[in-house]
């Protein structure tokens, strides 16, 4: 739940509540029924505690979103694992991803490979920017969970920082060593892959898709939406058909319009969607990626309300108005 445009003296509403229609509330969009409520002292905000059944449904939704978030990382782990296996000649898969990386050795070796590529670019004149003189130091026999593993991770992150990587793109050392936040590790590796690509290192497929989208963005966009229709042939994966299937499962197909090849409007926002390895449907979100299922579940709008606060002695105007959004979005803790 979120509020936009609230004034400074508004207090934050805590707990699980539904907003109901009242003289101070105009329902802009309503997808489900609301509980009527008598006005009285303290009830002007129109708040009703959720019933036991509603609370259980919310708990189920929270668990489902957590599972979807975990599943949304699998395509990226698969793609990064294939890239690391090829680049470093190591045995790694999505299932062993964190186990292979948690001592920091492979990350340091990856940094050394990219460092070598960067130095070659400087030597042949294709890169004119200043770069660090050497890659990170590494304890090659560092056991998982040891202080040597933490040193390796810290050295890798220091190297990342020396190449201009932003702090928000990097993970905490403990997240890697204790395997408590694989998402931040994945995001960091994606940024490292982009860095390597700049110096001529073959990138993972997901980075190739980003490059393709950037090139398309330079072209004239298609503005007229078209309906997604089922293909006549079912041979091989079809992006439109898969998007339509997932959208129908989420009961939000009416909010999705095709704008062009791989370009769609979802809930009024233009996004790029691609097949990753002909298995996973990925949505370009800001500087990262998400699975279509996870993206839809986290962005389905449920209700939007317009609130107006009456202040004694002051005229009714737009200054005392704010919006209240009720959606299925729930933040999930990092894992």
C-alpha cells in the first residue's frame, strides 16, 4: 500500500486495512466489493480491520510472492552459470551457483580475466580511460565460510569499486559467504558482465538482450497498440502466445497490449520482453530483469482511491487531496 501527495502532517497508517467509500473518499477504480461502515469519531479514514479469512488470503499471497521471487532468480542463475562455466572453465550450474561462488575464488578469477581484457584494450588503443593496474589478490584454497573467503570477497568488491561500479550494484561480503542474499550477488555479477563486455569479453545471453533493446530504443517507437493474438502455428516457442497464456493465468490479459516486436504496454507502462534461452520470459525492469509471472503478480492494480481532507476554516481544494493505492504488491525479504 502506498500514498502519493500526502501533506506533511499526515500520519502513516499501520496494519492490514481495506479502505471503504465514505464522504471523504472517491473510489476511482474498484475491482472488488467493500465493507460499508458508519461514520463516527476516528472513522473518517474509512478503515476496517481485515477478517480472519482475508488475513489468511493475504498471508497466502505473501508466501506466493516470495516463491515467485525465488523462481524469478532461476533464469538469471542459469544464464550466469553457463557464462561463468565457459569463461572460467569451471563446473557450475544454477543448483550449485552459490556453493561454487561463496569462497570468492571464482569471482576473483573472473575479475582477473576482465582485468586482462581491459589492459589489452588500453594497449591496443581501443580504451582510453584509466583503469586499475592489477586485479584482486586471491587465496585460491580458501574454505567456504572462512575469513580467507571473506578476504577474497572483499578484494573482489574493492576491484569492482575501482572500476567505477556503484555501491548499490554490489553485495555485502557476508551475503556471499553465508549465502543469505543471492539476489544481490546475481545483480553484482550482471554488472560485472556488462563491464567485461565493454572490454571485449563475450557476455551472457541476458546482456546480449540488453544490447539489442538499447539498439531498438534508438529507432522510432511504435505507438499504436495492437491486440495479442494466438499464432496459427504452435511449432517452437512463440513470445506472444506465451505472454497471453501467462496473462490469462494472472487474470490481467486486458491490461497487456503489444506495441511492436518484443515491446508491450503492461498496466500502461511500456516494457521490453524477451525469451531467455527459449525457456524463460523476461521483462526488462529499470536496469535489471524479472520474470513475467513475478512482474505481473507484483504490479496488478486492485484499487485506487482519492482522499480529500476537510480542515476546519479552510476551503476544499486540491492541496488537501492525496491518492491511496491498494494493490497486491508485497515486499519480500532478501534470500
